[in-house]
């Protein structure tokens, strides 16, 4: 049988897990850095339109975060299932999972776009957008919603490649698309006079090109380990269930965080609309520390899935400890730098003294949460790699719904404290949820390793309804 591209990745990852983590994480980090640069540049251009335009963009973020959060959550499920299949050397299951990813992606794209266009304006009102800002906010969201299918498919194709350990290709595609987005922003916003709608159109055009590039590489050039045979597609409920069990809780956790963002905007408006813009600036800067955390966590999903599928409990424990230690150290370093440089960083985005002051206050509180954010992110992704998606959802509910949002509401409407106490509320929620996450991670790893040691079936071993070729069975029997 002809060897597929990337068929030897598992062996190299097993031979040197620490190197494998950075082989996976660094390209993701580069791609996310370019994406963060785009977010900063995008806000820079929109901020030069008017302070009102910047605030209108800020009110859109919870809705955008919700739509893409559902996509990224399911994408993580796709990555984990494919990684487990490859770890078990089950080519048929890997191919089947990729085919189901395309089906799920098409459904998510249709539902997301339809819901956004029908309920967009009522949702903006529900988020507390001032009436005078609704036209600008809707002009951005309406245009962006029309391009959701391209964005969803691009994420799902990237998740397929990440599951097989190929992160360089999607990073190159998404990086090129992001640079194109940056170039198109001033053209559409200023030259064509489209304002905030121009920023949305630039995003759609770049993501459409990225989706087409993925389609060419996966379906025409076939430069991937997985293979698609959609003409003979057979729905496998076990595959779909595995993806959804891991991915849907992650998607719902994004829903929780989106709701939390909407509630937070509603609370901040009671102080001043400038606080909403300050939060938006601070959140964009938060990405500088969150992106390496997510990059490491994304690489960890692939490795944990592969090592779990290969029944290598020793490698599971080793790589999780290594990733956690490095992430905490990096987060502490960035937090210290941001605390010192906060005034200059915020001033880059706005000339408004009020927004500057609020933005600096936000950063100098939230930086203390950075290491704890890293703990929570790595915990959620590790457990997803083990086939458990619900912990991330419960941790999000704990942090946002049970702690941060009620505290922020209380200090604003009951105690009438300054806006600074809203930032403290977020910090408290993050610290408590991270402490619970560590306990959950310890228990999850212990259970997974015991399952491996006892020789019990793993989640992927229970897939039924498919004929497994002799080659796949023979490979699965080989030691890693």
C-alpha cells in the first residue's frame, strides 16, 4: 500500500514528545500572532474612523465570539478524534472522522449564517447597544455573517490537518489570508468609504480565499494523511457522537463566555460607554499572552490524542507536566511586561483620555490572571484529547456564570463601586476556576492512565458499523 503524506509523524512524536510539542505549537503560535496582529490593525483602522465606530465594533465581539466559538469547539473535537485514530493506526476511522467533519461543517455554516441574519438586530439590542450605534454595529455584523460559511469551513479543514499533526500547512494558509485581510482593511474602510462594514468585508474575502486553498489541498492535490470519499459516504453515529461529545461542550463553553461578554458589556455601560471600548482594547492585548497558551494547548490536543490512542500512558503524564510548566513561566513573563508597559500599549489604540485610563486600569488587574488562564486552557485541551469535552464547559460556567458575572453585577448595581471592581471580579473567577481545573486534570490523567494499564477499551475502540481493512488492523497491533 502506498504510504500517505505524514504517515511517519506518530513515530517521530513518540520518539521525542517535548520536541513534538514545539513542532506543533510554534507554527500555530506564528499563525495566531499574525491573526492577533490583524485584530490589532483592524481595531487601529476602525478606531481612526471614530470613537463610535470602535465602540460599535466592541459590541459585536460577543456575537462574533459566539459564532466562531461553536466552530472552534467542534473543530477541537475533530482534531482529537482524528489524532486518537492515527495514534491507534486506524486509517479507516481517521478518514471517516474527516468526512464527518465536512458534513458537520456544512450544517454549522448554514445554521450560523441563517441565525445571524434573522436574529442579528434583536441580539444587538439585547446586548445593550445604544440606539445611535445600532446602524454601525449591524452594518458590521450583517456583512460578516454572510461570510461565515467560509470561516467555518476554513476552521474545520484546519482541524482535520491538525489532527494528523500537520500544523504548518494550515498556518501558512491562514497566515497568508490574514496578511491579505490587513492589506484590504484600509482599502475597504477608507478608500471605498465603507467604515466598519469594510472591515467585515475584508475578513470575508480573505477567509473565502483560505477556504478555497484548503479545498484544493485536501480534495484535489490530496496532500494530507486522511482521504475523502464523499460519494460513498456512510454516516457512522459512533464517529459523529465522538466528535460531538468532545466538541459540543467546548462550543457551549464559548457560548457561556460569549454570554459573559455580553453581560459584561451591559454592566460596563452603566459606568460609561468608554469602559466597553477599554475592555475591547484590553481584550485584544490579552491575546498576546493567550495566543501562546492556546498554541501550546492546541499542540497538546494532538499529542494527547495520539499518545492516548497509542496507549502510551507514560508519555501522557510527561508531556502534560512539561507543557503546563512552560506555559506558566511564559505567562508570568508577559504579565510582568504588560504591567509596566500598560500606558503605552493602550495609548496606541486611542486618543481618548477616558478610554486610556480605563484600559490601563483593566490591564494592571487582569495581568495577575494570566498564569491561571493558562492552567485552565491546558486543562480543557488535555481532557479533550482524552475524549472528555465536558470539563471545559463546567469550568467556564463556574468562572463566568457562577463567579465573575454575579460579582461584577453586585459591585456595580448593589455596592455602586468604581469600574475597577469589575476587573477584580474577573480575576477572582479566573483564579478559582483554575484551581478546580488542576484538580480535574489530575483526576482525568489518573483515570486515563489506569484505563491504559488495565487494557480496557478506549473511546475510539468502540466504533462500530465499519469494515476495517487488514492493513489497518495489522498496524494497530504493532507496538509504538
